[in-house]
C-alpha cells in the first residue's frame, strides 16, 4: 500500500515532466484511437453493405451468344429466312422464338442451390392490344416514313405495348424499388401465375385516357396468331402509377405523352402465352445470402449448365465493389495509421521513462538502501506510469469523439477520389461494355424497368462501439507494461552502495 501511495505522490510531485509526457502521449493516443474507431466503423459498414448489395444475380442468355446470333441472322437474306421458317416444325418454331431466352427448368433448378434465398422469373414481350393506342410509339411512327416501315416490318404498331411478366406482381422490380406504386385494386399473385389466370395491371394515366378501371377487361393478341383464337381477354385487377411521372405531372413539367404508361404487368404464364414461348423466361432473378458466395454460385451454375456459353450467371458484384472498395481502403489506411501511432506511443513512453529514471538514480538508491525491495520500488514506478497513461488515454478518448468522424470522412473522400481516377484510366470500350453489361440488372431497372436514379454510395458513420472500451483498456495496459520495461531493468540492476558512494 505504501508503494502505491508513494507512486501516486511521485506522479503529483513532478508535474512538469509528467505533463510533457502526457501531452505527447495524448496526441499519439488520440490519433491511435481515431484510426481504431475509423477501422471499426469501416468494417461495420462493409458488413452492412454485404447484407444488401452484391447478393443479387441473374441467369440469362449470355451477351456473347446474343451477339453471335445477331451476326448470323444479319448475314441471312429474307428469302433464306422465309425458306427456313416454312420448313420448321412446331417444336423447332418454339426453339427459334426462344433462342434468346432461358429454359424455365434451368432457372428453377438453379434456385434449389442452398445459398439462394428467394428467386423470381421474368419475361418481357411486345404485345398488341387492339383499341388502345401507345401514344409514345405512335409519336415515333409519325416522325418519318422510314421509321414507320422499319417498325411495322417487325410486327410493331401503335397498338403495341410492353408486357412484363413475373411470378408475383408485388415482387416486380419497379414496385420493389419504389418506381411504381399500386393505387387501386390488388397485385396478381403466385396463384394467378400458377393457374394461368388472365389478369393484368395497367398504368393510371393509360387507364384514365381509355376510361378503364379495376374489373374492366382489355383484349391482347397472341404473337403471330390471327383470328378469334388469337385473342386473350385480360381482367384489370390493379392500377399503378409511376412515381416520378406523377411528380412531374404535379409540377407542371409533364410531357405530352407518358412513357410510363406504356407497360402492362401480368403473370409470367400469361406473358408466355401471349409471346408463344411456354417454358421459357427472359431471366431468372435471385437473391442469395452473402456476396462471399458469389464464386460458389458461379461455379454451381457452370456445372448446372454444363459449361454452355449460351447462358450466364451475372451478379451485382460490381456494385458491391464500387461501394465497399473505398471502405476497405479506409480500413487498410487506418490500420497503417494505427500501427504508426502506437509505435510512436511506445517510443515516447520508453524515452520518457529512461529520462525520468535516469534523473532519479539517487532517489532509487536511497529507497533500496533503507530497505525497500525491488518489488516495492517497481510497484511505485508502475503506479506513476499507469497514472501518466491513464490521464493521457482519458483525454485522448474525449478528443477522439470530436475528431474521428472528420478523419474518417477525409480518408473516405481520398479513397473515392482514387477510385474515380482508376475508373477513368480503365474506361476503354471493352471495359465500358463490361460494366454496362454487369450493371444492367433487373433489380436496378435495366432492360425491364426505369432506374430510380439514386445510386447507393459508401457511407462511413464513425461512432463509439462496445469494442472501443475494450481496445482502449488493452492499449492502456500495453503502454503501461512497455513503460515499465526500463524501470524494471534499471531497478533490478541498481546497487545502493554504488549510488551513495557517488555522492
């Protein structure tokens, strides 16, 4: 107990020297704890990103296969195409129409992978709805005779609309991301898709222009069919509005036509029937458990498709990299800063204790001469070291709370600037095409829906976590033990008689 009291009194008797050490340690510890807080925040934010980005993928026809097919078709003459069409059986005709699609069985089988959490199947098609005019398309057809002839040659006219089908209306990408909102009626359900119920969702403005409401019906024409048997009567079960289009309308900037009103949503089985492609989908849409299993799923799909280059499994891993890379760079930078600051703390405490002990050689000699044991003297200096470190770390902890967020923001902005420069350097045609292909995903919009225009960005929220207290205690103990290295060596080797004889 006496050793403890002497240590505390010794700490108070030397305020000048101790203050210098405390200030130096305070600066280094503040930087250390700030780097530690940034590191913990970066790791936490990265784990949060993993839960919502990078865990989405699609099975679809590969871009390479699509390009090859396009080149082959372009080389054929109209006569060759007509001759081939006349010689096709019914099964071959279906296979030809579905050349750019994915077998539904393949999409279903891949969904059974243990890492897959939820999945959907999507098909879009251009469908003619007699009696309802596609205002946007009609405006395009009026632009020139060449455009009209080219479009109508492909079977498209002013009554053609986009039909998007999936297994459950509520899970369609545009309803999930908030681009569209149901305002009347109900969504079609999985049961509607399974049973082939002929129901549809229609856009609000299109419904108003044609005096249609929930419970009314519209007639759609099956692709390539003619006559009475080519028509499907679809019941309107819900009306939706496009959020951005509605805002523009209310602000008075709404255009003369509403491109958002040119899409119908229907059960997948209905769109398959209208497109005459039963058993085929445009893509399989999957959410899996974690971005870390992306490679496993890629390998599983490669084995499932037997290495076929016709289909591919693409994910939003590029989105994950865009968001997580700055956070990971901040984490690595903060580790380097933490190591440097802790090294400075170690050097400061060692030099300080060497100076302090060297200046108190006579005091140590007297204490040992009057009967104080090495353990008692060491305990006295241990208390003094702990007091110095404790004051420093308490002050540093308070300062960390004030500056750690600013340091984190500074490091993050530097990482994002570096990433932008790297992207500009790798912005060749091939790299650009690769990024466009990877990011053209159903969950973000892409070919099937209108993106929200809001991209998720890296966010670093530096807050004190429960681990900070534990790490602070460990740093305190580590510095204190290191600071005791010199007193222990000095005290155990000190001979009182030699010290006193030097006086």
